[in-house]
């Protein structure tokens, strides 16, 4: 009778003790989960900075494999370890997704270049400059650049051919003809015309953009004699930028870069609005 009466008492004591132990283990698991989430919170911004996706399947496979190996050493069912890791990984992915959605990216201060008027606003001031002065400046700069940088043999292929350059946003247009190694303005119709904005034409001239990219993106267009236009484009590609006179190269590079950055600032301001 004593053993029968004592058995329920021992069982109740064992059950109570086991439950206390389970509670302590559960508490420890919650503490460890909190620590894990803090580590995940440190990983999330690093992933965003490196443009790494939230889910890394290779890394997840490694986590599951480590859990299975440890479970095997502790005589635990691998399926239980997989289920636990799946829960933890899913929680981490959800945490990173939520933090990415709630974290507002820092907005860069607006560039002061947004205050620089786009080239189309320069039409009126340019219209006040005599046409002969504008044309003479363009003729002199282009002719000097080509003469100082390309051999006569290079230029002979386009000798006596007429190429038009149209600056679409400034409503400017020139027809140039190569004679005696120099570019001359002509009133004759152009055989081929290159159309582009002031910014893109300057970027091309300063070698900050290549012709293939500009034509592919339709920022430059070619009409008329395509063969002549491609020939001129190839000449520009062969133009040794470092041999251009510094008096031409430095202002051209700076103006083109300023216009490019101003255009990007205008687009950013428009997107923000």
C-alpha cells in the first residue's frame, strides 16, 4: 500500500519539476530568439548597403545543415531541427522585410545645380548674339580641334562633304564643310545632320559619353547620308582627347560635366515633386 500511495506523489513531483525545467528552457529559447533578432537587425542594413537580397538560399542551406549535424550528435530527429530552423529563418526574413519597408532612405540635399536653367532657357540670350559671331566661334573652335588632333590623311575622307549639326534645345544649326584642312560654314544643304541637345553634344565632344551609347539611347539622331554620319562619328571616336589644346579641353570638359550634373539635378527635383 505504501508503494502504491507513494507512486502518484512521486509522479506529481516529477511532472512538476519537469514542467519547471521546460518553462526555463522555453524562457531561454525566447531570450535566445531576442538575441538572434538583434543580430538580424545588424545584418539587415549591411545587406541593403551591399544590395544583397533578403533571402540567401545558400546561407539558409548551410544553417539547416549545421542544425541537422548538431541534432544527430544529440540524438534529435533531423526533421525537428529542420522545422525549428525553418521557423527561425522565416522570422528573420520577415523581420528584414519589415525593417526595409519602414526604414526611409536618407534623402540627399538638393543640388545647387538645380538652380542652373536648362539650356532651352538660353535661347533668348543667344538670339541676341549676332549669328555671324556665334557661327565664327563654332567654326574656329571645331576647326582648331580637328586640325591639331587629326592628320590630313584622316580628314581627307570627309573633304568637301557637308555635315550639319543641330542643337535641338537651343534651335541652333550649322552646316560645315571641310576644305583645305579647315572647317568652313556653308549655306549649302547638309548631306547628313546630327541632332542632339546641347548637353549630349558637349558630352560627346568632351568624351564623357561615347557616340554608340548616345545613338543607342536615341539621345543623338542622324539623318541624311548615314554613311557620311558614321564616318564623322568614327573620326570623333579616334580623336585623341589628350592632344586637344588645354584652352579647348578644360572648358569643354567642365561645361559638359556641369550641364550633365544640372540635368540630373533637374530630373531628381522633378521626381521628388
